[in-house]
């Protein structure tokens, strides 16, 4: 499967906690925080209908949760940096199977891991720009009632390589930043009873921005807003090809410390 996916996850961390990477002198930065998040996954009218309550056609699953975000960045004096970021949903449920009799909301999880390498350049007025690339892996699990179904969870996985660019602008005693990227990805939908389908194509985009305020020269606090949307185009399973769309929106706060 080939994917054209816009992903700003990695560099928002770098700009949010390293607003002028080229001014750093072989330093590390660790960061962590929480982000209230809304996740939706929608199936179109051609999605599989296996009969009875096991019907995905025209359904949408929603989950609202808090994500825990952590990461580590290394930056050289020449503006080269490497960043590792991880995000994991905390305790959460989804409502895909609420229409099934005697079924309560089922458990849900979503996690993302990103490894980024790039180059950042800071101009005299404090504006910074960057080019970057890396690897991203995401996993989403939606539990299902078993019985009556013959499986207990659906899992959506995607992995791939991305490239992109970003920028930071000083303002209000801090810095605003943002980034955008395009990736070649692989995606798959499977359950724990043998169902397995790989998407033929996937297209998506992400939009977001961050504001960082330096509490001290080493400690900073960042607020960021992100919106992501991805559309997976799957081949024939029952009668026709179908599409699945993910939408993820989050507003988070995190602390970063440089040493």
C-alpha cells in the first residue's frame, strides 16, 4: 500500500521545546505532558456487514481520552537534531458497539511512536525554519463484545517514512511554531480471529500549532493544538471496496527541560 499522509507530530515537539535548535550547544531536552483528545473512526456505506449486530456500514466510533506524551531531543551546535516522541492514550472506551443489546462501551487505546532527524536554522530576528524526516508508527485498538461476536478486538496499524518542514516565530515573550509533512505509509485492519485487510491507498492531513513560554532558560511550557484526518481505502471484502476515515483532535500542555 502507498500512503500520502500529512503528519506534524514529530516537529511540533522539536519546535515547541527547542525553538532555536541551532543556538543549542550539544544539549538534550526531555519533555512530557497531557493532551485531552477526541478520536473518531468512520466506516462508509460499503464497509463490511457480516450480519446481525456485526455491521460496520455507515458507523462511527468515538473515543474521548487523555493522551500522555513524552519525548527526548538531542541537538548539535550546527543545528542537527534527533527527536524521539511517544504518545499513549490513558484509560478510554469507545462507542462503536453501543447499539448491540446489553453491551457497554468497550475499551479503546491509541498510541504513536515517532523518530525524527532534521536540520534547523535560526535567523537573527529569532525566526527558525527546519527540514526533517523520520519514521512513525501508530496503533489503534477497539475492543468488541465477545460474545456475541467471535472476536474481541479490532486493530488498525500504520507505519512509514515521512519528510517535511516547519517554522517558529517569536511573539508574546515566547514562540509560536508549526510544521507539516508528507509520508509514505503502510496500513492494515485486522481482528484477533483471523480477519486481515490491507489498505490499497491512504490519504490524510494534519494541521496544528504550538506556543512555548520560557519559564527559565532551561525550563519551558508549551500548549499545542492539532487536528489530523486520514482516509484508508480498502479493497473488496464482501461486496465492494470501502473507505475508513480517522479524525483526531487534541489540545495539550507539556513541560520541557534542557540540560
